[in-house]
């Protein structure tokens, strides 16, 4: 991707890298916003891991808000200012591209954690480890049954000594078919992570996706906030 120059940095009180949403004007941790960059042919595309060189534009709005901004022409003006008048084109399906990129990032992270041996699958295995306090994060497929999810949530609360707190696993924006394909396993309905650092890595990506979809997960937000507090300020 080609982009002019680096944009200025900011940081919050904790020292975590901070960015400003070009649409809302709100500031937030870098990991909580999505970076946009320009491809060699001038298309504005999502840069989920903020690795494209040069200037980027950051957004922290939901998909519905983005679609509204595009329809009203606000997005075009905001991008023109962010990229200093560089030639660019907003794809008609930019919201779809962003959602797909964020979803792929979550699925890829799950796959990496599986290969590293940190992802726990299977209701019985998850329940056993949850009750013994060995689960750092718990998730359920979008189409998981309420009864099965509730039982695992309870086991997790017991193991974490959080009974009565209402703490529950994350309802993922992926159904069992999508999870099964992503992980190369059959009928993945419930899944968990047994490592706190892995839970933070996943939660940062997952919370960004959920916010874009107009949802929020308190457990993921808490984990990603902890990760942000320990991050250092670096160049974009």
C-alpha cells in the first residue's frame, strides 16, 4: 500500500498509543480503532494490523455509523483531509471489506492459538478445566444453545470464584460452521483459552470486531484494556 507521510502520535494517560477517529473526532487507544490505508491503485482498504507504511486514517465507529457517513458524503471529506488530498477511491463495499477483515483476523488468531496448544475445545474438556480455574477466556458460537452455554458459563464462574457475578463467555459473531472451517475441526460450538496472554491477544481483536458490529463484550474490553495499559508508544 502507498500512503504519504506518518500521522502524528498521541497517547492516553497510561502511555498507550492513542488515535483520533476521523469521523467522530473521538480519541481512543490505537488497538481499539481501525486503520485505513490506500492500496497502490488508490483504493481505501482496512489495515487491521496497522502495518502499511506511511500515513493512515483511523475510524472507531460502528458499521451502521460508517454506512451512514459514506451515504452522506462525510467519509469522503474526512478521508480527503486525513490523506491530505491524495487520490483515493472508497470501494462501494468498504463496510463489508472491514467486517470481513476483522472477522478473518479473529479466526486466524483462534487458529494460531489452537496450533500453539492454548485453545481448548469440547464441552466436557472445557467444563473440567473451567471448574478448576484453568480457563482465561470462554467463547460460544453464535448458534450455540443457551442451555449448553449457560452450563459452561457457570462452570467458569465457579473456577474463577465469581459465582453470582453474572460473568459469562463471549457470544461470538461466528456460527459453528464458520468456527469449524476456521479451525479445521468438526462441530466447534464452544471454545476456551487456558492462557491469559492468549486471551488478551484474542480479546483485543474480538472487541474491535464486536464494536464495529454494534456490540460490546465487557470481558473482552477488560482484557484488552489491561493489554493496552502495558503497551508502549511506537511510530505508526
